[in-house]
C-alpha cells in the first residue's frame, strides 16, 4: 500500500514507474498533485480495478497508462481529463477484465488488450 500523501510534493514529475510494487488498490488522492505526469507505469501489480472516480483528476497531460499484468476486472469511471490526453492504454494480460468503458477516450491511439 502507498499512502495517499506519498507523492504530494512531486508536482514536477513527468514519468512515474510503480511497477512490481505489490499494489492492490490505488487511493483516489494518490496522484493529486502530480499535474505534469505524462507516463504512469503500474505494470505487474495486483490492482483489481480502475473505477475510482477522480483517480486521475489532476492528470491533464497523462498520455500513457500502463496496467499490464494486474488483476483488473473493471476499467470504468474514467476522469474527464483523460478524455483528451490519453494516447496509449496498456491492459495486456489482465485475464479477469470483464468491464471496459473506453468509448469516450477520444485521443486514444493505441490500446493493448491481449491476454
């Protein structure tokens, strides 16, 4: 578990790699001050869902979201900010994925859903 205020002073960070951290859940305020974040790597964790409203509320420039090899079964309630910024979404090897709502991700160019 990563405390919600862990990245509070990292507002200049553009790339964050949290892969291989045994994360199960993402606190809704975890990335709150990371306004310049462009690439977020959450690969190889144990995250079960991305359906927390406002999880990416501050990420107006997030272009890459890597969620490969997690336990994600639900990817919904995507923040409006991601609608115009997210270009790459990697959900590869999420064998439990059953609910996916990405129809409003207008800028999305590359999505990987392979098992």
